[in-house]
C-alpha cells in the first residue's frame, strides 16, 4: 500500500513514520510512505496556506486554494486509485471495521487539518472520506492521521510479524482483549493465574475467552451488542452465563432479543 500524508508539519510526521511497526513496514517495502508539505502549494512566496475566516471570529482557516490543488496534484501523480481521507470531527467514527476497510485500498492520501479547520469548499470539492477519532479536539490532524495509518497498517499482510496477535487484538473479535502476563510470575503480591502456566491449551483458550467476556461485559457491553450476530455460539452462551453470574445488566438491542 502507498500512503501519502499532506501536512504543514512534515518533520514530526516523518519522524514517527521511521519508528516501530510503520518504520519496519516501510523499510521492508510493505508500505510506501510519503509526506508532503502543504506549503509547496502556498498562494504566495511567503508560504501562506491559511487566512482569517469570513464573518470574523478567532483562529485561522486552511485555504481551499492551497489544499484542493495539492490534493488534486498528488492524486494525479499515479494512475493508482486514491482514497482521500480527512481526519475531521464531523466524520464517521473510526473503528477497527473502518481500519480493515481502508486496508483494502491500494493508496491512501491523509490530509491533515490545522487551526479552525478547512475552508468548507475543501469538503465540497474533494468529496473526501471524513473520519473522526472521537468526540474531542486535537490541535491538528497529524496525530489523527498517524493513528488511522497505524491501525490500518496492522491489517496489511506481513506488517505485524505474528498475524495471530492482530486476530486477538481488542475489537477484532468483537470483544476487548483478555489480560496478558509475563515474568516475573509473582510481583508485589499479584501472581500470574495458574492456568496460564499449566500448559493445557484448551483450558488457557477457555480462560482467555472468559476473561475477555468479563472485561467486555463490565466496560464495553455495547461491543457485544454490535457484534452479537457474528459471535460463535460458545461465546454467546458464556456471555449470558457470566452476565447472570456477576449480576451485570444485559446489553440492549440484539442481545436482549436473541433467544440463544
């Protein structure tokens, strides 16, 4: 996959892309990562890409006359179809499902906003996929773009060394991930559960499923409602048993209506 990032702060973005999973994926050729400085498309020799909002008010607005030509030039640079993504509070909520969807693209172009956001004509003319990380505000789109790219990259074959770790991640299965432990076996009065050192694979699998369900029921029962139809029968039966056992309220929607 090729991924381009358009930003007015290329240096910190480039630094992040050289580290960890993304850095290794780029080095191995699994990801083609390119960062572009929006000021290359500035409207004047002073590097201007923003201006005051019409009608008054605080802050500055990124200009359509800089952003739109930049995106058009970058998307036209190759014949590869490009999904343009704008991290934006008005966008659809980002999730593991959306990350998997974007991982199916050949090329992504992530456009980072700043200040008071984009001139509305950027949205109107580009028809980009607008994506929100949540109901909070960041100083700019760089962190959001990197978070999206990081989550997407994990679903690309070969990017994560052990594909099983991706399959077991929180949200991938419709549940939060189970607790994990490593050495030492005992630490400040807290011991690793005996089942994990017993060597019985089926008992370990069952324990992990139970713990994942307990965490999900307690903290994110909405995830069960969303994924209920796709969960194995074993998981459904155990979810009902654990909810009754702990006196937890049963999640709404399809869970309450399902008789299994």
